[in-house]
């Protein structure tokens, strides 16, 4: 088995801001293949998460390693990865694990791969969130790799895994081996490497020999790190009594499969052996196989549209009507002559847009050498802004639901004393919700305003106007939500509680005024905005 597996889509360029229907692939590698019941338990943990589609599973007894490939929306994929890591830590003891494949942990590596409507940056954020959670909740050391790496020397998986679990037990206390998340100590679950990357192809070539030294020499000749082909990682192994060149092809467009196979064939001939067979681990992009077929058949004038299935897909897409995006649906609903959604929902929606702008500015700051000093804080701001965006987006429907509950209470019968009492109680509870939801939006709008000021002060100066726009929207969300709090407080029978809510609101508005003053100073000093 190769180091890690692959993926179902040939595209490696994704648009991250269009979140209409984002899909992420995850390919966790587990240090177990010889106990089917353990592999099955991990699989069940993954598939038990709603919204997960299992794409592939591959177990290799010699490697004692299982690779699982699954797909879903980001939140579901992230949750499934966490639950799988938890299960593997409970069932796999690396002190009693042996196998041909290098490994650092029970769950050895967990890569996220963007498939549709999601950017690599967002997959990096998934890796960071998962890493922090695994470290904090499971006590497992976590190292970030590939696009999520926090330092250059940790970008390559093999560099992190050097010496494997046994060496890490001795070295984790050293500063250079300190994990990105979690404790600097190792349990029998080892450490987990989490990251984000483009699609790769896990590809094995079996030779007509049992001499593993030949496989090692060929692997050295073909891999990039020792002077071979770019985008090729390779090891020589002995698998089921046959020499194997085990590879990861990290960019099949730049270094196609056919080129790799032919180089291995030529190198093998030097030692009087040949290729016995090849093997894919997991999934492969269709484009990679088409490219190999075109190369071997010498179809110089070939065009992808000559493939029947591709033309059928294009025809089907033309027949389907494009679906409206949720933004348009919300604005249409807001414009209708109905009580909901109303101003409270609009306030929450505006606050969510403000949080999105804050996250955008922070993302435009991370990874820039000029802002290396604030990068750690920018990652925290991204996570905080995204949490606020999610909560505010949920408040859009919560505000409407609160008003609808109030109207339902108004319509309750009141002919008898018992009915009147039940109606009053329902009205009080519903009124409370019509206050508490917009008050929470007000509080979160001020939190967004604080973050907007911070990214304006220390974030990418080229996006300072976006930070200011986020602040303006956050202030608008506060203003709109405060109106909903104020109009509903007089309807609350508990006026002592109502006074407390209004006091909270005034404090938030005072703080917002101070933040806006600081923002204006920042814009004058750092923004150079025209008057």
C-alpha cells in the first residue's frame, strides 16, 4: 500500500467563497488491518455521522494499515474524522503494532481534500480545528502537515514521521518535536498528523522479484527527494513475498502515471526484472486514467469531449434548471408582505455578513511574511469569526421562529380562566424569546465589531477597507437588533427583567461607540482613506 490514498475528482482548483454545496474528501490512514473487527468499528464510527458517504476502504495485511476514503459536507467530515480518531485510540496499541508501512499513530494521518465549493484555506482551517480538538479532548499530540503546516520542515509527511512512533516516544520532549496541538507526551495511541492537500494518487508497482533491495534502488531512482521525478514519493517494500515500489503521486498533471510506470520499467530492466502488476490504493481521478490511456494509445488528436460519458453529463447539466442560491431566497422572503422574516432576521443576516468580512481579512493576512508576527492571532480570529458567522446565520431563522411563536400565543383561546392563564404564560415565554434572540444578536454584533477593529489595526493593510466594511455592517446589525429588543421589552410582564435587558443593550451600544472611535483613528493612521 502507498503512503496515503486518493480522490474522485480530477480538478485541483476550487472556488472557496461559493458555499452553496461544499464537499470535502477525507482519507484517514489507520495502523490496523489484521483485526477486521477493529477496522469495522472504525468504519461504523465514520458512517454513523449523518451526511457521510463512504467511497472506499483498503486494508493491507503486510503494511498492517487501512485507508478509508469518505466524502461529505465540511462539518460532517470533520466530526467523522474526530470520532474515528477517538475510536482508533481506544482500539489500537502501537506498542504491539508491527507492519511494513511507516506510522506515527493509531490514526496516522488525516488529510482533508477540497472537492467542490470549498477552498484549500478552508480545509486548512478544518485541519486546525480538528487538531486542536484532538489534542484537547483526546490528549493525542497532533502535527499539522502539507498546506496546514505551521513550519516549513513539517510540510512533508515523511519528515514528521521520521523515526516513527518508537523515536517519537523518546524525542517528543525536544523543542523541534513539540506538537502543534495536544500534550508533549505519547500514549500507545501515538500521535496523529492532520493536514490539507490537493488530490494525490497512491500507486504501487509490484516487480517480478522478491528482492526488496531492487525495489529500494528503483524507489530511490524514481522519487524526487533523491533526484527522480518531480511530485513522486516512493519507498521500496516487500509485500506478500514480492518486491513493491510504493508511491504517492502528488501532482499527476505535472508527472503523469504513465511516465512514472515507464521509468520504473526501464530501471527494473537494469536488474533483469520487470513489472508484474500495478495497484491503486483508494480512488483515482478519471483525468489521470484518461491521460495514461491517451499516452499509451498515442491519441495525439484526442479531446476529452470525445468520451461518451462526458457528453452525457454535459447534456444532463443543460437539462437541469439552475437552483436559486439561499441568499436570493432570503432576500425574496424578506421583501414579501409577511411578518417573517423581518428586521430581527435581517439584523442577524447582516451580522453574519460582517463576521464573514472579518474572516476574509484575517485569511488575507495569514501566510504573509510581512504579518508573521500576528499570524497566530489571525488564526484565532478566523475561528472566532467563523463561529460567530455560524451562530448569527442560525439566528436568522431563530428570530422568525420566535415571532411566529408569539403570534401563535396571541391566537390561543382565552374564554375561560384556565385558557387565559395558559395564554398569558405562553405569551410571556414567547415575548422572552423575541427579546433574547435579538439581544444575543446584539452581543455577537459587538463581538464582531471588536474583531473588525483588531483586523483593521494589525491585519493586511490592503484589506483595511474590508475590515471597516465589516465593522459598519456589525454596527448596523447592532442597531437593527436593538430596535427589536426595545420594541418587545414593554410587552414583558416582568419589567425588572426587561430593565436588565435594556441595561445590557445600553452597555453594548456604549462599547460599540468606543470601538468605532478607535476604528476611525486606525483608518486615519493606517488606512489613508480619502475624505
